[in-house]
């Protein structure tokens, strides 16, 4: 089995449509994660201006959606705009315990309207992830699927292969990027130990593996490395 590799919607300077046009015309890449991590007035206006053109690239591209860092009711506009052609929605857990009840209530509403299995909780920081995941046990739909961020696990000193193996049945997407001991979202190199350790899981993984790098030159190299390490022999 070959990994289903995805890239962010920002691989070169430009708008969503400019990036999709580049990927469509210049590459064989066919899975993209639409980034709405920041959804200010500028991002909202851009989405509204380009959403029809973005949607027109389906089904040539498979799409997932990265929701804003802190979700709010107003962000349902993103779901309304993208639900018709996207599969998963990546959600960050709240940073503080007092935010949990509102977070759970909003996520329950969205899961009821857009599909309980389409929302994936990402391990931005493990303490926040565990708090939200535990609280969601009491939610209407229970804990959602997981987006496992391999770079963030490494930042916190956690062995990724053991962490994902323990949650294999819930993981629907992985985010992969380098960690150089200080910074994350940097390129990684062939031969790094975590790549080989993750290979048994990745080779049987049927979900999305998104490479969270933000230049096409770095992504091309990352794709080659992941295919070399994670494609079944």
C-alpha cells in the first residue's frame, strides 16, 4: 500500500486558487489540505471570493480542511463552504480547561450537522489533547477521530510509533514535519530514526498523511523521503 500524501494549500506565495492551479498544472500531487488556521477578515474575504473556483478542482483533488486554531460558532461558514467537497475537518483542542464546555457543545452541534466522523482532534499539545479527549467521552457522539501530528509528538519527547500504535483505530490523518530540536515545521532527512520506526504503521495506513511544510521545493523532497521509507516493499 502506498501512503496517500497530502500537501497544504500554501506551497508557494499566492491565493488558494493560485496554489491549486500550480499543483494541478505543474505536479502530480492530488491531495490538499485547505488551511483556515487564521480566519480573519482578509482570509474570510479570500475564501468567499475563491470558494467556487476551489470547489471546481474537486474531484481532481481530494480535500481536507484545517479549521482555525480556536474554533468559534462564526467558523461554521467554513464548514458550509467546504463540506460538499471535503472529507475531514481538523480541530485543535482548547488551550484552557474553562473553554472545554463551550468547545464540546460547539463540536457536538457541528458533528450533528456535518457528520460525526468527519472531525479529527489534533494533538497540538498533549496536555490539551488529553483534556479534550477525556471530556469528549461525555459528549453526544463520544471522542472523535484523531489527527496525529508526528512533529508535535517529537517536540514533546514522545515516541510517535508507540503513540499511534496505541490509537491506531482512531487515527484518520497524520501530519508530518521535521523537528530540529528547536523549531518544528522544518524539512526532515532520510534515515531519521522515527521514519523507520513509523514504517510498519504507515505502510498499512489508509488515511491521509499531510506533509506540513510550506514550500514546494521542500515538499518534493519530503514526498520522496516518505515514499522511500513508507511504501510497502
